[in-house]
């Protein structure tokens, strides 16, 4: 079968892998070719616009390998790769792929820093990308800023004290989180870096919205 974008073939994925890794999308497959005797059929899945060709190719590799490292240059993520892939995951709408990207992004933010710490400069550099992300990912960034970079957000004016500025909307959300904490200390958002895997999954993964188990614990059909 193939993944297509605006009727253009972009990537090929074995039908078994597609059925295994994206079973909720099987109903949307269309037959684009079959033998006269109907002994074989060739299927296509149209990825919703505005997903890019590169993001579709990355998703195809995820469907085949279930390993995000399988389609990076050297087994590690680059900044632009992650930003683009996360932005496009909103349109591809594969919860497993999206959640794995969130975890990859968190790992990238931590870099080589000690456990429980992150690279603040990386956090500041990607601030512009959040305009296309979902609300709970914006909350993830704002919570990280509150715990690890709150000093860069001014009390008034909605601007960062650093040349690498956070957007006014992000600054406002960080200040709102801080005000909630001061008003009701028991509602202080937990530092995402201090959460257990289960706590982080519940707060920032998207699979529950699709009534699916987490990709980390999911038993794929071929493993049954």
C-alpha cells in the first residue's frame, strides 16, 4: 500500500504494518488497483493536508519500524526535525507517533544535562513553534518555563528579558500558572522532569483522546 498526499504517491508501507500500527485508519484505505481475478488489491491512504511530504515519509518509517531513531541521520534528533515532525503530527493524527515524538522532544531538551535538568537555551529557541501545537503541549512548554526559566518572563509587558524572547501569549500563560500557584499552592503544576512515566503520560500524551493504550505498553498484534 502507499501513503499519498493530494493524490501523489509519497511512501510505500507494507499493508501488514499499516494494519498493525494504525488499525484505526484501516477503514479509510481506498483500493487503487486490483487484478482482474481480484486475487490482489493495492491500497492507498490519503494523509490529510497540510502534512508535508517529509512528514509523511517520517511517519511511514514509524509505521514500519516503530522506532523514531530509524529515520534520523545518526540516531539522534535535530532541532528542526523535531519541530517539524511535532507540528505535522497534528495533521497526521497518529496518537502513537505523536506521543513518541513528545518523548523524543523531552529527551532532546534534556540533552547531556544531569537528570532532572534541561537545556534552557534549547527551550527558548523553539518558542516560535508552539503556535501550531495542541493546547496540552503549550501547557507542557509553559510548565517547563515556570520551573526552569521563570526569570526570563517579565511581570509586565509580556516580553522576555532575554534576546531570545518568548512570545507574549506564552509569557502570559506562564504568569497565569504562577498566579494560580500563589493563590492555590496545591494546584502548582508539577515539573514535567520530576514526573514518573505514568504521570507524564497522563498529563501530556494524546493516546487517551483516541481511546488507545500508550505506545510504550501497547501489545502489537504480531506480539499476541
